[in-house]
């Protein structure tokens, strides 16, 4: 698809220079940059498993940082 983009002059110069260094067209460089940006946005990060130590020195297993209220509830039960 043919598209017109309006980019800052310095960004355009830097992009043209980088494309030349990499031996690719400016179109290919911009396509790779946009694709990389979109892939990063859509990347699903792996969940992190943690154990929390409560005031009573008990460990909380299966704690999820994604749900703050559930995490607080787990910590209250353990105290």
C-alpha cells in the first residue's frame, strides 16, 4: 500500500542513514520498526510466580499481582 507519512526532518535523516547502514530500503526499515512496535504491544508476558512473607512469617502461595484486592485479602488472612 502506498502511504504518505509526515516525519520530523531529523528523524527522516536518521532513518535514511540507518537504512543505508543496514543495506535496506527506507520502506523496509519503517515497516520493520512499526511491526516491532506492534509485536511488542501484543506480546503476552509470562506470569511471575512469587511468594510473599507476611508479618507472621508465613508464605502466601498462588499470589497474583494482577489482582490487587485479592492480594490484599490473602495478606490479611495470613496476618
